[in-house]
C-alpha cells in the first residue's frame, strides 16, 4: 500500500481538555493503516501542545493561523488528506479500538457505497452515558430519515476523499447544516451502509460542536435546514412543494406547526414508501422533544394530533421516557 487507508480528519478548536483522550483512542485502533490529521483551528488554549506531546508518525498537525470555523477547518483538512477514505472524528469524542477495523471490513464488503457510519453512545461532558443514537442502517431507511432530521453521528462517518473533496467541493454551509448537507449530497451519488454497533461516543456539552450547534440554531436562520429538508422530501419522498413545507416547518418551528396536517401528510408518504416502524418511532420521539422544548402545550398538542390521526404510531412511541409522557397518559 502506497499510503494510509484512512485519514482520520479531526478538527480542533480550544480542545485541550478532551483531545488527548481522542488521540489515545485512535492510537489504540486494532487496524493500523491510517493517519490522524488534526486541524488546529486557531486554538488559544494549548491544544497544539497536547497534540505535539504524542510521538507517533501517523499524527499530522495542521495549524491554522486564525479560527475559520468548523467548515473551514474541515475543508483545510480535506485538502491535506492522503488516504482514499476519510474517517471523521471530533476532538472531544471517543471511539472503540475496533472502530476502524469494522469500517475497513464494511468498505471491503460494499466498495460502491459512498457513506459509512455507525450507531453512537451519547455522553455528557463528564463522559457519563446519556443515551444511544440509532440511525437507520440501510440506504433506503436513511434517505427517509434525512427527509425529517439528520440522524448520522458526524464523528462516526467514513466517506471517499475524492468524491467529497473533488466531485462535491467539500463541506459547505455552517456548523448547523454542514454534515446534514453533505450526507444529502452524497446519497444522491450512491448508497450508505451503517453498523449496528455503537463504535463511537458522541459528547454533548456546552463546549462541544454538538452543543454549540444546538445553541447556535436558536440564533441563526433556518433557511439552510429548510432547503435541505425540502430538497430531500421532494427527491426521496416525492413530496409536493406544499407537503414539503408542512413537514419541514413542523421540525423547524414546532410552536407554529399544524400538527393534524403534519401527521396526515407524513402518513400518506409513509404508506407509499413503507419506512421501518422503528425509524418512524425514533423520529416521533425526537420531534416530541423538539415540541416539548417549545412548550409543554406544544408537545401536548402534537401528541393529541398524533393519537387522532395515527393512533398506532402514538402507541409505538417509546414510553415512558419523559415526564411529559408519564403525566399526559391520556394523549
């Protein structure tokens, strides 16, 4: 082999607290044909010094003179990548020792696929378990799910370097939309393949990329997300422009959602495309929490409409997971 099989692309901004753990996890991989490309995105906390404390020839450090943001750092890393495949990793996330080995096996079995990913354990800033992220594992299920939300843990993803860097022009958008946009564009070129094992731990805290995205989403326009959702709905669910608007608006602004119309439209599309019931249940659970974040009244209205329009879906909703579902047993 003339070069590494994977480039582990790891952007880092003021990640001194956690990046050492991330690097140690990667150096412990049972599959060895990889490089770790760390892009220090203008850090001021000594992140680069932590990276330089490791003496392994597979580690490459690219230091940006000023902060470019996640998309800028990722594209800077793509330009430097030497491997055929990119394996994403965030500076504050963890991974199992067999992560790259299992991805290598999947790529060998499905060399035509353009996106590989896995389920993930969700952890908080202290590393405590907070749940499991369960994206669909087949391409058809993933395309359906991408019509409503972004289920793929970014830190679990593997994709072909040349396809993304050269054919697609790299990442675009902002921290909120970048990976959602990329998966949507990639799945117009080919299929995806998921691993049922939670090979990564996705850290969600105020300083994480995931945490910053959640906070930033309240302040920035949803135009980019709406464009992605509506585009996916039109292409993969054959939704009309009006139907796509009803569905995307409910996800982006639950407080203003027309819930009966949302569930009636969603069920009409599902009757034709037959998504797996467990995928729809996970979507409903996520949407319920988005509605609850808007207000308890909004969540109650959503559950009432769900029970009226598609009672079978309401019965399948994972319960009792929240205080709301325990209190509102009549919905």
